[in-house]
């Protein structure tokens, strides 16, 4: 019985009960708008159905990210970042994967913005990640090839690594010169990618790699060999089965502002079926050309609209529309702030900023609709110093300001963890005596100009102190409860702080304002 427990064990028992209860409450507070299990089930069933319609051979153009689709998880709460990969895992025995990379991207050393690695290195990362999960990777296709030295060297590198590599060439007049495209001097000139399984997934490190052209080229090549293979397109956004101006679809436009994608009602679908469906400008514009190409390969086009080509069932898995609408509005504002900061750093154009600002008007929202944004600005105006605010899962707002010891992000992290762990705000998790030696090392030994601790330094210090201090341990245990929370800073957060909060699953935005002199450097 509880009354006979020693005092120390009684404390541990009560703390365990408190922590489990606190975690449970946080879990039920988290609102989900997307049924992920239903999605995994019906999406895989839909793909199997599409394979059966094309003589048991389907080339599936896979748009978006397979491993880390955080955009989808933000606008569809409940969608897991690796949902698409889990779905494919159910088809693993029937599937093989071909990775596509453009020779132009190789030549430009194009990088993934989220990972900071070049596309050619990401191809190797993706291949290894697929194979670790038991997928068969058939090879790599280098598209838009016209003899680029860097692409040739990459092809040779792949060959030395034992990886099958293929060239697909630039076709003059693509995609409108259908007569040339649908000939031995067009698609017929490309290397034929040898595949053996019913489902061939065509994926790439990023957009513009030439995935669709690879699929169509393979259809042409397969047809010459007497195989009537099929084609389908799998992109999560825009979601065709929800309204054009639904916040989820508007958020997709905000996410692709740099590509200038525009969501539209599919006119071919409307004409063929008398029903509205949402697609985007690039697929709609290219459909007449695809129609002609399909006529050349099959004798007739099996699809009556670009929407018909898709196999996206995400719209049927939204279980709470209000939750998804709110999450999407938050995402649009987040994208707006990202564009503002990128523009300030010379990484975006004013047209991107203007487009997202227009999308915000369409969604009838402003930056004031983000509670963390308002709270951070109010704290800044009151304190006269850079500030930050975070909205927790239960709606609680926590704020912090830059001090001599901590940057605003680091201070906010400590404040939020204390609240989540039930630790009184007056408790100092890291004393000034602990911080000062770290500052001395940063400034005197490492010649930094900013003595304040960043979030990574705070977490390392908390980890060390947690061996002796129960409050620090409880604070660290509360880190997972930050996942999905929204945060704002009144100056641009450092790269270190951005990465830490991204890993914690926090939606961070910042005002497009540079930090005061000396604060940005570590």
C-alpha cells in the first residue's frame, strides 16, 4: 500500500503518476484532423487497383517528399511525415524505385533547402535510405543530359559504386513537339531503364527533375517491347477532392510560391464528368500535349483529365476539417514570414512575398491571427529588446526576452520547459555561475562576439545537470511536448536555433529583422 512506501519511493511514485497524467493530458489536447491509418489503407488499395488496370505494370510519378513531408504533417495534423513511405512499404514486394536527377541541377550544385546537401548527394542518401528499408532500387536516371562534364563524371561515379545509371537526353521542342518526342529520335533515343516489378516508383530529390518525362519515355520504350505499361501521378497537393479555396490548397500555393504554381479547377475533368476537381496550372497546361503523346503510345489516352491521372486519396482522410483549416492558415502565415526573411537575405524575390500576401487575403487572415506573433511583439514593445513567444498545445502563451546571459530563443525554451514540467518560474534551471564559464570560453577562447547561450548550448548544459538535478531532468523529459507548438521571434533566429526548434517539431517564424550587432555570431 502507498502509506507503507519509503518517502523516497513515495516521491518517485507520485512524480511518475504526475508525469504520465501530464503527458496524457497533453496528448488529448493535441487535435488531429487527418486519419493516418485510413490514409495508409485506402491509398495503397487505390494504387493496387490502378496497377491492375494497366496489365500489371505501372509507372508512378511520385511528387513531394517520401521521407520527411513536414508540410503535409503541418497542414493535415495527424499526417505522419513518413506516411507515404509507410504506404509504399505495404507494396514493397511489388515495387521498385528509380531515382531521377537533372544534369542541370548537377551542374549547378543545386541544394535541398531543408537539408543543405546537393541533389547529387541526396540521390545517394535516398538510395541508401530506401535500401535500408528493404526496397529495391533499380538505378538512377540523369535527365536533361547534353554532355555536361559534371553529369558525365557523376554517371561514372555511380558506375564505380555499382549503381546502374542511365542518360535521358534533352529533346528539342519538348513538350510541344509531339512528333519528335514520340519517335526513335525522341523518347527512343533515351536509355531504357530495366525494371522487373509491377510498380515502378519514379522519385527525385526535388521538383523540376524530369520525373514525368522519365515515365513517358519508359511507356514509349515498353510499348516498343510489346508491354502496355501504365502511368499515374501521386502528389499530395493540391487535394483534388476539396474546394479550390480551401485553406489546405491555399497553403500549397504558398509553399510553391517560388514555382509560381496556381491552383485551378480542372476544365477537362469538368467537361468530361460535369464535376469540379482541383488541379494546378502545370498539369492542366501540359495535358493536351500528354493527350497527344498517349495517343501515340497507346492509340488513345486512357485518361480524360489530368485529375484522372492522380491517385491521391488524402482528401477522403480529413476527419476534422476545422483543425486542418486552422493548421493550414498557420502554415500560410509561416510561409509568409519565411518569404519575408528570405527576401531580406536575398534568397527570395518580392514577387514571392507579394503572392503569399495575396494568398493571405484570399484566406482572410493576417499575421495577427497567429497568437505567438502578437505575444512576441507585445513583449518586445514592453521590454524594448528582442523577444520570443510560443503557443503550447493547450493554448498557453509563454514569452521571453534577450538578456545578458541568454538569447531570446534559449530563454524561451527554458521558460516553456519549466511550464510543461510544472516547475515554478522563479527556479533557475541553469544558474549564472554555470553560464559564465561557458560565456568565457565562447568569447575569450573561441573569439566569439556573442556571449549569450543558444538553444543547443542550453540543452547540452541541461543534459549534464540532469544527472544531479531532478528539475533539469524533468525539463528535458518535457521536450517531446513541444512538438507541434507555434513560435515567433521579433528578430531573425540564428541558424542554430532554427535547426533545434525544427528538430523539436516547433513551427518557428521570425520578423525580417537582423539581430543587433554582435548578437548573431556565436
